[in-house]
C-alpha cells in the first residue's frame, strides 16, 4: 500500500535519510588549498585599536578586529602574534590560542576574528598614567600586516567607607576613586585641596555628616566627575550619584567643578553650604537642592540640569554673580531653573543679586513663590512670563531685566561670556559687586568700566 502520510514513515528510515543527506553535503565541501600569501590580499579591518582610559586592576572590555582575505584563493597565515609576546600588556585570542597562533587557515573571501584585551592585573609602575602600546601582526609568506594597540592605564587611590578622623585628599597627579560611597562621619572632616581630582564609579556618592572643605584655585580647581574619561561620556548626565550634606553638616567649596552626576549637591535640613567659583554641569536632576538649609553661592556657573539648577524648600538662599544657563537636551525639563518653596519649619529668605537666570522654559523663576516670602532679586536678568510683576513690584524686584536671550558669546559651546549687546552687560549694581572683587575666572571686576551681571566679567 502506498504511504501518503509522512508521519507514518518509521523512525529509523527518517534517521537514515537525514544522515545520508548530511554526508552528501559534507562530501560536497571543497578541499582547502593551503599555500602562503605573497601578495597584498589580506587586510585588517582597522589599523589601530584604542582602549578607553583603564583604571589599574580593572577588567577591560574585549575588542575585536577582523583579518580579511580579499582574494579568490585560500591562504595559510604563517603566524598571528603580539610583538611583545608574553611581555605584552595585551592579550589576544586567535582561534582559541593566546598570545600567538601558527598556520592559521583562511579561505577565500573569508575573515579571521581576533579578540584583544588588556591584561587585568598588568603591573603598574606607580605613575599616575602609563601609555601602553604593542602591535598585533599577521605574517604570510614575506608579507606582514600590523595593527597598533594602544591603551592608557590610570592609577587610582581607591577610597570607600567611613571617615572617622580628619582626612585630607591632596594628591594632584593620581585621582581618588570612590568605588561605592565615602561617608564623612559626624565630628570628623574631609579636606580636598591641591588640585585633586575625585572620580566616581557608577552610582557612587560622597556623603558628609561632618565638615567638608574643598579648596581649589583658578588654575587648579578641584574636580568631581565620572569614571569614564573617553570623549563620548564627557557630557552625559547621571554617571554617578552626587554629593550629600546631611543634617547639620557644613561645607565650604571654592573653585571646584562638578560634572555629570545625578544630583550635584543635596543639602539636608540645618546644613550649611557656602560656595564660590563653583561650576556645576550636565546633571540629570537638580544642580543644588536644599530643604530648610542655608545656601550661599557666588561667582558660580550652573549649566544644563534635568530639573532645577537651584531648588530650595524653606531655609535661605543667596546668589551673587551667578550665571545659570539651563538648556538641558537629554529630556524635557518641567521645573524652573530657580525653584523656591516655603516651609513651615524654618525662616525663609531669598537674595539674588547681579545674577543671570536663563533657560529654555518661559518661566525660569516662579515669581509667585518669590514674592510671597521675604525676598529680594536685584540687578538680575531673568527669564519669566511675569514681566509686568517684575517691573511693578519694587519690594521684591529692584532694577531687574526680563529677556528670553542673555546673548552669551556662544551658549552651544558653553562660552557664557556676554556679548556687548546683552541686557546683562554693564548693568549690575557696582556697590554690591565690591563684595565679590574677583569673577569666576579670577579677573578683577574693578578693572572694568562698569560691572556686568553674572559670573563672568569680561565680554566677548
């Protein structure tokens, strides 16, 4: 009887049929014609492999590169190896072999994949940075094809845990790495000076319950930044958590840069922050946020925050010669650059003088919340839709100007010097400016014919 249903075919017959087909296909594969290449038929997919800056002792990413056979003939590659051999800081994997592989067969129009990494425990010399190089070479016949391998090994002071005694970080050549969190305990202190750099691993934070003193200079500011140092990550917000001042803590900061955190500075109740020459940039949430605390900020710049540049809930706020340029591009921002809310638990005091508050929202200062408390905004350039209130309310606003464009020299390139056509140019209160003789760059304000609003005195 003729079988028409395939499911009724005995299992052993189907198995034999499958094996026969596989053997038939295998027998059709052509033989490998092995001979060395003596012409320019091989090519690497790149001439250089460069790694990001790598911390000492960290496992590096594995990069891959391909060696292409661009001819119609099969070739045997005599050797694929590192020039430095076993002494090389790099390691490779070629067909499962480390460091080198001999007699590698490469069919016509095919490619060989080589994986490259830096040895995780490569011994460093104690220098701040080491530039590591080697070559990956493929040899076939009398031809050589090479790839340059490059990496920068960065030494770090790894710090974590609680600081229970007075501590100073002052090394300026080897940065401090906060791998998890550092806590300055109550009754203790941390002083950061001498142009030190503090880098943070993902989600790492600095918490202070005691005293935090940051003392930089115009030429050697203290830097707080993300761990990733390659250019792609230079301006990406939220790469580390932030700096937290707990209840009753005190912090004094001069000439410091805070880059790419989630929260730049979070200040709890009864804490105190005094900062001059502070740059805060590329923050995924608030630049400075405080609850029932005291904030004093002068000659400082805040650029691009996902929420408010400065936010207070009760307490006191003083801004003098501060420039806020809040044009956050990673998401739509709903909160104004300066956010003020009242609290029944503390006195309320707001003073903003000779400052610029600009951004891409129609209201970068909520005027209603300002005028309902004890506050004065004087000789400042604001972006707000309440232009009539600013002009008529001389109790809370004195010689303020309202505009949608501060006319910075080049805002997109973060040059926040003022053009001479800016409404903030030469319109500050000179008597108040005497309390702040030097601007953000260290220029004497008294050398100018007239004083300008904001952190930068000289125009462009």
